[in-house]
């Protein structure tokens, strides 16, 4: 019930202050910070919500120094943060507060800076990646937040500052190595040559999946091992769920480009990233083992979608309610029908339990520890 109450509240804000254009600035500021606090508390006060959260709870404070290297699962800044917080308090709730505050403050600030429709962004964020970023891919979400902080440096073409951010992101999650290519793609237009380049990248990465484990290089083995695990988990989804995911990954970038082509490359502050976004979504759609790369651009997709809605005036009164309804139904349908190890995907997040009244969900615990999941105790995000 709490998920629906918050969702309706955020949808109300989106329609009142963005779609309908209410000019009460003090009220908008109040609701912006109230929404931020609500989403922080929802994530920070959760108790064993999300599969990966439970694994991080179980390993919190464990002696994993043997694996704390650049190629391992537990990279230096991650170990420094978790060890420091564990020294302050062994209660995992402290970590959840630090993570929820950092991640959501960065994302909300990103929306406020790069989208004219902040509340639409917040609603779309809550609807799609909020639970995933806050309760599942915790290490990677730190890297994603740092990447969002680097955007301004990228726009100003201060590449040395940008790469310092990316180095910090890499020290949390090795998948951030992908972000080194952004400066080479930034500002490039989409044409026949770039589309051909994307096709070549897909073929190269497909071959890379087989070649790289033989190199023994640094972090490459670890990245590909993760990819194989994720690829196995991908096969555990129902066929309908996979079709829905692939449809979104293929159609969203096409829709963004076709809808926004008149202004996107000229006016949007994020227009320079569009080729990078298109590349990642195309790779993830064709090569599921790389689907975690999509997480680095999901906040960009949310922001650009809201900006398109704000600029296409005809959408405001007629089409936006239709699109919002379709997105809500899609997401509800995904959680309901995406069978994962014999359970619905919503079992990872529902029912919601708080640290103020901690309880265990048998379904959620079964997902986490089932032998069919093929998750080895130390093999998680």
C-alpha cells in the first residue's frame, strides 16, 4: 500500500506543477524537498527489501580483504566506505541512510538542473528505476551517482575533471570502465556512419564475451564472470518478461530520437550524450550479458523523456495522461508477470517491511538463497 500512496502523490505533483503548470514556487519547492525526504526514508528505513540488499546485509562487516582489489567485487572506495560505517555502527541501517541520501540527493539535483519538468522526472524515476537503484545494485548505484556528478564537467569539456570522477566511480564498481568512452562519443550526431559504428561495437562485444576470459587481464575476468551470471539470470525470466524488456530497450531510444529530432541536438543540455545512450541501449538489447550497462544511462533516459514531454505542447493535455497510464500499466504488468525463479518479480520488494517493525518475507528469502538462483555467497553486484 505504501508504494501506491507515494506513487499517487508523485503523480499528482507531476500533473499539478509540470503538466498543468502551477506557478506557486514556494509550494513547488516544499513538495520537491518533501518528495526527496520521502524517497530517502522509504529506502533508508527498509528491512531486507531487495535481493541484493539482503546479501549486503549478510556480508556487512565481513572480512573480505582478500578480494578488495581493482578487479574484485569489493573495490577500494567501497571497502573504505563500508568499513568506516561498520566501525561507526554495525547496524546496516546507517549504511542504508548514507546510501539513500547520497544517491537520491544526486539524482534529484540532476533532475532539477537538466529538466524543466522536475516532478515528471521524479515520478518516472519512482515508477521505473527507484527500487532497483536503491535496493538492488547498491555498489553500482554509487558509481552511477558519481557519473551523474561528472556530467557538468563533460558538458564543459573539462576532460581531466571528468576522468577523475570516473576513476572514483570505478573504485566503487568495475563496470564504470565503460564510461571512459563517453568523451569520444560526446556531441557526435547520429547518421549512417555512427549507426554502422554501433553495429560494429555490438559484434565486437559479442566476440569479446568469448575472448576476454582467456586474457587474464586485471578486472576483465571479473566483469565477464558477472556477465555470465546475469545472462543466466536473464534466462530465468519468463518469455513475456524478456519481450517486454527488449521492447523498451529497442523502442525507447528510437522514440526519443524520432520525437525530439527537431530540437534535441540543438537545445537539450544532455543532447551530447544521445549517441552514448543509443549505443548502450542497442548493446543491451542485443547482448543481454551486458544489460547492467543500461543502468548507467537510465536516469538520462528519464530526464530526456520528461524534456520531450515538456517541449511538445500538444502532448500536455491529451497524450501525456495516456502515456503515463501506459507506463504505469506496463510497470505493474512487469512486476506481476515477470516470473523469476518461480516467483513474481514484485516479491523482491513487496511486502514492504521497515527497520521499525522488522519482519521476514518467506518468498523474498527463498529468492535470495535458492540454489536455483546460482548466486554464490560472494557473487553479487
